[in-house]
C-alpha cells in the first residue's frame, strides 16, 4: 500500500511539473482555456478592449473590468484541477474504511463464542502495542523536530530569494508527512490488535451453538482489518500531499511549479522516514522478543512455545502486529 501511495503521489508531482512548462494556459492541457484575443466572436460580443489581453494577464484589475472574458479564459483555480481527483480518492478511501469498521464490528469476539480467554490475551497484546508505539513515537518526535530544524537552516542559508518562506515550507511539509505517516501506523496497529481476537474466534467457531469455524472465516476478518491499514495509508497520503500541494501553490503561485515541487518533496521525505523507522524498529523488536522467549522460556524455564505465561511471548505478538 505504501508503494501504491508513493506512485500516485509521484504521478501527481509529474503532472504538476510538466504543466509548469509550458504555462498553465496552454490548449494542450486545458482545451477550454485560450487567449481571448484569438476569438473574433468574443471580440465582437464583449468588445476589443476586454479581449485584447491574454489569459495569463487577467489580474485583479483586469478581472474586475472584464469579468466575463476573464472568467471564460482562465481557470478559477488551476491547482485544484490537479488536487481534486486525489482528494476525492482519499474521501472514497475514508468512506470505505468506515464500511470496514462496520463490517469488523459485526464479527463475533472471543467471549461471544465461548472463548473469553482469547479476549483477555488480545487486550494484553493491544496494551503492549500501545506502550511500544508511545515509546517509539517519543523518540521519533525528537528525530522529526531535529531534522525539521536542520532542513530549515539548510534551506534558509542556501536559498537566495524568499529563504525564510522556502525553508519554513520545506520543514513544515516534512513534519506534516511524518505526522500523517505516524498516524497511519497508530491507526493500523489499533485495528490490527482489535482484529486478533475476532480472527481467532472466526477460525474456532461458536462451539456452544454448533457453528463450525473455518480458515476462510478467519481470513475474511484478517483481510478486513488489514485493509483498514492499507486504505488509511493511501487516504492519508493522498489527502496530505494534495492539501500540501494546494497550500504551496497558493503561497508561490501556480506558475512556479519547480519551487512548489521542491517544497513538496519534504512531505514524502517525512512520510518515508517514519515508515522506515517503524518497519525497522518493529522488526528488531519482534525478533528480540522471539529469541528471548525461546531462550528463556523453552531453554531455561521449560515453558512451551507461545505460552502466554511467558511475558516475552506477548512482546513477540506485539512485534508481529
């Protein structure tokens, strides 16, 4: 899902970069936009004075004097032509997540199928996962703030014009990307740990009422909970990068796409940094817990594999999530 999100983001950036040269108002990109002075019909209808200017010259003064021709020749917001589709896609992703939550809520818990012990162990895993993320994000917050300040000073010292604005834009883009990436990780962890007990219950079945469980029933639960994380990454990524693009275009103008893309790169940098740390930290954590559980539990204490009496087993399941 991260790969899909990055590809869509790069596609948005590529379209915006190509649209920067030639200017926005070319027939190639917007067939319904062209120089008013090229149309004899419009000249006769609205007068030569209002049609003598080009589309890119429809400034505030000209727009107030010639509102009809300026409205027909120039888009009200060119940046929204690029940003609207991904924002709509993000909205669809969030709506689908809401549907998935309703679907997941309908699946039975361990207590509902006579396996209350499963819910107890799931709560322990979720509590451990919450503590792990809180500790990890505390360290990552220091990293994000430090790197954001580094980016700010680097761009502030190297840019010739608008140094402060550019440096602030890059650093804030970085922080925004990192925040949304961390939010997606927290979101996915919480729904994954909630789905643990329900997946087990679906596989076990309701023995009291004679309802058999199956591997396919457990897969349906697991796939639904996993899909929440996937669509959360895509939805937050699309909404974040599109919003950041619109804000940057509003600051630097629609024509200066090179500068907009330079500042927007900070968003991807921040999101990728948190994703990298989350993947590596989670892998190291679960492997350390797994080895510790085996060495201490099975070798020294003689406890069975994956026995919940061994605290390292709970930690191992936290890392697996």
